[in-house]
C-alpha cells in the first residue's frame, strides 16, 4: 500500500469544501438553518487523532530502538512488532487521514459560508472548532502513517550510493 499523498487529501478536502458551502446554502435558501457542529463531533475528532497516536506508541518505540541499534551495534535489538498490527495501524491511519480531510473540508466550507454571510453569529465557533479537530485528526493520521513505513534496506542504499558515485565519475570525466 502506498502512503497517502497530500494531493489525494487536498482533492477530498476541496470537494468537501464545495459540498460544505453549497449544500447549506441550498438549505438556507429553502428556509432551513445553517448546520452547526455538535459538542460530540467537536470532541470526537481530536480524540480519534489522539487514540491513533496512542496506538502508534509501540511502533514509535520500535523505530527508536532500531535507530539506537544503528548508532550502537552492541545495543540490544528491540522486540519485533506483530506485522498484522502494523498493517492494521497503517490502514487505520490511511482511512482516518481521508475521513479527516473530508470532515475538515466540510466544516471549512460551512465556516466560509457563515463568514461571508451579512451577519456573523456565534454559531460559527462550533464549526471552527470542528474544523480544527478534523485538521488535528488528519495530521495525526498522516504522521502515524509515515511512522509505519518500512525503512529502506541497506542493499538498496548501497546500490544507490554506487550508482551516484558512478554518475559523479562520469560527470568528472566529461
């Protein structure tokens, strides 16, 4: 599975911004009220991001242990993490990143609609809080997804360094 690209998240967010702006505008034109984020969504989104970071703590410890072994070869190797746990964690992080981008886009569109209204009411603040919570959730998911990446193997780095030195020799001879 490839890591989530920023352009993918931006695509989801832009489409959700459009929907978050236009759908409430149609609701308001029909006599309805502007959607307002409830306290449950304001609290749930950052809690999901925090839980995802908590789930990644074993992976963070494992990565720091590998870094310690790379610096000091005599250091004890860290206990391997269950690969199924790592795959589930990275899949969860990818899903949360995309859903966080959608939530962020929706609430940003609603905030933009409220900010461009003739009268700005206090109902804008719950939507701002929900957008910030969704942004935190997305950022946490992207960071956890990057933590779960497999480090490059030494053979790939050696061949890349040999290729780079051959290119430098070729440039130097020209």
